[in-house]
């Protein structure tokens, strides 16, 4: 101990009395009992006779040094923290001095980037409208040239070929309105913005069927449910249940092709949407069905070759078609998002079934999933059975609540996962009141499934989800 430390020790109060003998000075310290004692305590009592004893002064000096070392370490730690705080303060002051200029620079950069984006958007938007208009004009006039050629005989085509070629060359120009000059008003090409109706080829079988379904999806992704009905007349039926929000004037075009390449019979009828409450529209295409039975329109197989199509009659209706399709996809996207948000609430389990019915054989497969524990600590298991032959099978399931707690109503789903397309998954949803430990049986809850389409390296993937009703 150095002189300063000795002074510190000596300066302490040393006149403490013995706790047992108040008239005696407590100059001794029992290390075993951790108490101050006097000489009489050691001589007159057997309590401390075999204990380790030292003077109060020496014991205090040693232990004071121990505590002093800890205080020195604490002082070093506090100084280190103070230095870190001073460094942080210096950095903070630097940032604050430059904060305004940095934020101003960021604002300028964002404003410049925004101006570039807006300018580019405006530039291309201004270019798009005339490009679309030019495309529409030239496409329409090209179709007029094609229709004109279809109506010419071979001799007439040879006579007018030079003029037709000149008109085609004129449409190849870069001008927005690259329309050939009209020489003769009757033969010239008119400038029109009428929407184009695309037609599909179809070989019509006249085999005695009264109703003939026609599948048609137009260029606006609108699906039309069409049927031809043959009696003594030829009728067109249109189902509009899926088109409640579609409005406007439409044209249905039917072309009956002749064996001669340039000969055809063209029938056009108008359709106005929306329809009445029956959601059915019927139009008479022909009062004499015999024209379809004309031998000249038959193929070698006895089929009638036709072209048909349906589309908007005017630009306003065409715009309605675009808006109808856009709204349909928005609703579909919203439904998918809602379903994704809803399914996030489920506790999900999986079952990989390794035993599948082999091709051409009868087999009953039964397999159980690992336990799935939900958010409330309840264990669930799914057991799936397949009774199949070849690539087809009936799927049954047993859903078990393995623990008794948290009884009540639960929503659940069981899903057969397609290995390549999520949209082709087969899903069964249900609701059941589970009390304690209980198993529900879903016998053949899925109809006949082509199992080979759902197999991935010989396995089937089932997914199931559980959530307690809100």
C-alpha cells in the first residue's frame, strides 16, 4: 500500500465498539462470521474459538483495495463511453450543419428525375395517338383492298392490278394519312375509322344437329357464347349472362364460302347490348336454310366452310369493349389479392403422398401427414385415401383434431397441388365444429381426377389449412 492509500485507510473511523461488549473496542474481525469482535469475545466465548480472525485495520485495507480496483475499472468504462458520446456529437453536428444542403440536393435530384419521367411519358403519349390512328387507317384501307380483290374476277384483277399496286405503295408511305388519291369515287379507297371484325374459319357439319355451338373470343378478349339453330331458317342465339356490363352496338358477320376462291355469301346482323332480363338475343340469319345446303359450298367431306366473327360497330362501342375487358381483369386481380390475404390467416400443413395408382391397375392408397400445430398449439393431421384405376381416382380424406383444447368452429381447406400450374389446383373448402379430439371423414370429396396430371415424380402433393372462425 502506498502512502496516499495508507492515509486514506488511516483517515477512516477506527473507534467502532464491539457489537457484543459495548464497552470494549472492536479491533478484531472474524473472517468466518463476517462480524467485528473484541479480545473478550475470543477469550471468554467459544463461538469464535476456531474461526479465522484478523485485525479490523488489516482486513479493511485489503478489501478496500479490491473495491478500489472495481471503481477504477468503472471510471475507465465511463470515460470510454464519454469519448464515444463526444465522437457521436461531433458527427451529429457535422450532419446537422450539412443537413439543409443535402436535403436541397436530394429535392433537386428528385425533381429532375420526376421531370424526366413526366417528359418521357408525355412525349410517348403524344406519339402513341397518331401512331394508333395511322395504324387504324392503313389497316382499314388494306382490308378494303383485300375485299376489292376478292370481288374481282381473274380478268378484272389483271386490268386493275397496276392501280391496286399503286394504292398499296401509297399506304407504305410514312405520312400519317398515307391514303392514295381517289380517281373514281366508286373505286377509290375511303378513309374510315370503323373497327375491324376478325373472322374465324369453321367447317360446319350438316349432320342433322339442330343446335351448333360456336366458340369465339374477339380481339378485345371478350368471350362470346354463340349458337346456330337450324330449322327451316338459320337462327343465331347469343347468351349474354357474362356480358351484363358490356354496352354498345355490335355486328355479327357470317360468310358462306364457295368452292370458287373469290365467291362467297355474306350475312351481317346487328346486335345491341345490354340485352333484356332473359340474357338471350336471337337473330334470323337466313329465312331459307337451303342456301347452306348448296352443293357448291360443300367440301369433299360434306362440310360447309364458313367464316364468322362478331365485333363493335363503332369506335364508342370499341372503347366500351376495352373498358369491359380492363374491368374484368381488375376484378380478377382484386379477387386473387383478397384470396391471398384470406389464405394468409390459415395454418398450413403438407402431405406428400408417395404411393399413387399405377397405370391400368386398381389400387387403394392411404397415407397420413406429419402433425401440423396451429397458432393456438392445437395439433392437426390429414389422412388421404385414393381409390383409383389407371390415371383416374377418387380422393377421400380424414381431418383429425389431435388435442382437446380450443374447441369451436374452424374453417379448413384441402388442396391437391398441380406441379406446374397453381391455377389448376383442386381445392375443397369446408367448415366444422370441432369440440375435443375429433376426426371428420370426407369421403370422395373430390370428383374423378386425372392423377397423372398432378403427379410429380410419382408423388402427389396435398396442402391443408386450418383457422378458427373469427
